[in-house]
C-alpha cells in the first residue's frame, strides 16, 4: 500500500491501515487531513473554487438534495424484525449488498487518491459511534470533518471504527446487478456496521445516513434520537426545536442570548440531551447578515463548505438570493464558528420543546400551548406545508406530514419514538409548544409570512417562562390553547381567524386542513391510543 505521509501525518494514520475495511488502495491515502490541507487538495484536484472571504464552493448537480427513493436497508436476521419496512426503509437482499460492496471496494481501490476521516458521531461518550469515512474527494472529507466530532490527534493512531462509510460519488450502480432503483445508492447494513453511498455528490447524504443509523441504535439503548435543534440558556434551561426544512429550526435555535448545543440531530438520554454532530448544515438561500447574523458570519470564514451557491463575478462574492442551481443551497461549518456554541455538545433535560411548522394554509395560530396528548398527536403528524411555486406542479399549498418531524430517517415504527418522547416529557415535566412560522391573514398568495421578529419574541417569551401561565383561548377547530398576549407581539395576530378579512373563508380553510390531519393519522392504525386521537383537530 502506498500512503502519502507528510512530516506530521504518521500520527494521524491508523496503525492497522485500511485492511480491516477490506481496502487495499493502489494510490495515495491521505489520513485525517485538517481543513487547510483538505482545501488545498480540493483546489489542486479542481473539485471547486474559493469564494470571497475564504469558504470553499462545490457544485453537486445533478443531485442537489437527498435521494430518499434510493435508500436501502439490508434485510438480515439481526435487524429484520425491528425495521419499519416500506417506502422509507426499502429492503436490499444480502446477496445484492455483497455484490455492491465488492464493486464499491474495487472502485475505491483503483483510484489515484483516497481521503480518510476518523470521527465521532454523538457527544455522549457512552453512546457515540466511532466512524471511518473512506472517500475519493477532499471537499467531501472537509464536509464530514465539519459535520462530525473531531477526535484529538493523540487518539487517531488507535482509533477503532465501529462504523464505516464507503463513499463512491462518481460510481454508478447497475440496478440489475446490485438491486438498486437507479445508479444512485445509499445502503445501510445495520449488522455489518457499514454504509455504501454512491451515484450522488450531494454531501447531505453523508450526514443523514449516520443519523439514520443513530435512529436505529439509540432506541435499543433507551435513548431517544431526535431530528431537532437544541440550545441552552444562562440558567441552564435546555430547549428543543423540532421542524422540517424551511420552518426555522436552525434560525431560531441560533439565538445570541443562548448557547447552541446543535442545529439538527440530538439524543435524549437519562442524563440529558446531546448533539450527534460537531457542525451545522444550514440552508443558505436568501441568507443575510441582517436576518441571521451568526449563520451569515460563518459563510465568510475559511473552512466553511458552501454547496450549490452562485458566485458573482469577478468578485466571487456569494449571491445568496440566486437559486438557479437549486433552492436547497447549503453551508457546512464547524459548530465552534458560532460564537455562543456549547463546546461539550451536551445539555440537561429540556424545559421547553417547540414544534415548528410553516403553515401555508394560514390557519394555525402563531403559537399554541399543547397538552401532553396534543404533543403526541402533533409529533406523530410532523406537519408543515409546501407553497405554490416551490416545486413543479404545486399551484396551491400542500400539506406535508413527516412522522416525528423526520420520517425519512426513522428505522423503527414512528410510534416507538413517540412513545419514548411521551415518557420523557412526563418524567421531566417539559412543556411543548406549537409555533407557526408560516402564513397569517390568509393562505400563501393572499396572506403574509409571519415576521421573524414576532416569532423570535414568542420564542423568547416561552423560554423565559412568561407564557407558561398566560391566559389562553381555545381554537374551536384544532382545540389548540392560544396565548391571548405575548410581549412585543400584536395581540391581533395571536388568533389566526381574526387576521382573515373573511371569517367564513378561514373556517373553510381550517376545516380543510383539519380533515388532512385526521386522514394522515389513520395510517398509524390501532397503534395510536384513543386519547391521542381525541387530541387532534375535531372541527
């Protein structure tokens, strides 16, 4: 094996090399390079360009988002009974997996260069995974180094991975030979502790695949895995923010007055909450220094990776409003680029849990206090809405239900995660809130998006405790408890019906969405208790 060794590189190389992973490379292997080395290599290899102020810019077309229809789980005896098989977790036979794995290894062995990163997934040492990424591109190596927890250099020589990710972004699978749907593949073998990713350069697959693994392993250990952000106040009060893409999860958790634990993926154990990651992966479309100063600042730093953004020429400044490549532009940066981050990546048991939704129908209140039963109902629903114009063929708001606010990453049946959340809420007395960051005064196209200034004020009020005992009014259709006053928020917007010029039109739209909720919950069948069903919209 030919290995590239710089004066300090030997200390970063595993004593066992790549032989435990079945890799016998013919080319150079770069072990655990740091960001400057990886950026230098990426530029040398023409993998992207440097933008103004130093971030690295990569384009991943034609894949500019995840490929959920190309994700598979190997159907094998140790996990077969636990996996919620279906559209999210498509089965792959062990025979097809072995063929694909052999072909991926052969592909990687024949490349002129490989980049290896040894990283931790999970800030809690008792449950964290030691993950080895083997990949052909330097910028992808920089991405995972940003996104996961970086061991001390002294630990690298003895690093023993208990999970391995083989990354072959330029390799195309053969559906007939490999049992895939297309040339793209994300394949998890939970028994073998391996992941195969290929046929796509989109970097998000590299982190979301590990999130899926944690969604399988942690519940087996009595730890709830969660697709949420988390922060902590000066008094030690932890808050969780659940929400699908575009609801404000990353934005609202990056609060200058609170410490950021993490922006996307966390566990809740008997000891408290902890981040899975060592970085953030923020949406960058329409990003500005005025609206999101902390996140924007990271895009002006060396080491940040920007995906699919457009550069102004010749200045190479980023045009964050340009979505000509994709609306799903992204920024990947280490957590410590946020000034008020929590270095340990850990917090206590949450005092407040926030469910974020961007309701494009314009009928949900901007904030509501949920009962424990309502919390379970809305957690299982995982509601937000697509708006007209964001996707081809979408001409009016469309409801999106993603169980537990992350259905595409769940391995067990959604009710397992909901049951665990309910038990944790009861044990630790956390209050759950539903916050609508979507539309008010009418549906998309008629009403207007809730002002971020108002949403931040509502979040501030629930976090400081002032809303916990505030008088509420009950929405007659959804049964939600709406605070009647919030500091720095006009009272007129707190009841969504009052913001519509036509009350009858509001009622019709609200009943339409309520019916969608009731239809969606039926897919869980008898697994949902009667008291939880009764907590949903009745109007």
